């Protein structure tokens, strides 16, 4: 049997990068104009980039088995959420992080598996990334990938993209994050005492 998992809603392509103090200042002063600098899509480079479907109240999640819609427990989507943290660079020499990209392109994304034997919806697993702390928005979850029985989809398709608007770039001062972490740790130490 063929299995199709589909999300219709807003796709996003977000990047979190360590940047130099000079680049941080350039981003602050130029704002959205910074995207026109260098070469097209330069902001997409790096290890901390997320391209996927944002989950929200306007998302439509559907499952099809041999072309017929089937029931799916959407709570499975939140079983193994990974949090993208501003803290990931705290032990580095980085002083600033930049958040760039878009999160408003309306489209549909489908993950398709062929010749599945003994289908069980509980065999789905999802790579869902939570960007709450970075984006300062509660419930900012992005489905980055979908697996069935531990396997990537045999095929995937991105359908009917409608265009996007690049977000206003954000700069995160890691000195502020380090102070916040120290305050949290000091509070935890007092509670333990």
C-alpha cells in the first residue's frame, strides 16, 4: 500500500547563525535590506537552518492510505520535539546570533512511502523543531522531516507555493543569554540549598 502524509499551511526557511559584531551591527542598521547583500540566499548557509512546515491553528494535517483519508493522532507530531536554543553557542567565542529567513509561504508538503506492508500509524516519527525561545513565540513548531518505521519517505513534494516575505532580521546578543543562564543557575542553586 502507498502512504501519504500531508501538511497544508505555512512553510518556513529559517537560519540561526553566529555573526561577528560588525555583521550584527550591519544587520541592525540595514534591517531587511541585508538580504540583498552578498549573493542570493547567502543567509541559508550553515548548520542551523530549518526548512519545513510550521504547525499552527491554520495547518491542515492529513494522512492517506492508498488514496483514502485515514485517521491520525496529531499528538504524535509532538512526541519527540527538539528545541532550537539560543544557548547552543554559549560555549563558543560567538558574541551574536542572527535569525534570518521567512515563515509565511502558504503551500502543501507531502511525504510518500510506497509498498508499505502492515501499516500502523504509530510507526510514524517526526523531526519537529521548536523555535519558541529564538522567535519569542509560544508554540513555534516546525516539521522538518517525517519518517515511517524509521525510513525517510520514498518521495516528497512541495506543492503550490504562494510566495513569501522575508522576516525582519533579528540579532540575539549572547552576552544577554549568558547572563540569563547564570541567573537561572543561581536561582536553581538557591532552591537546592
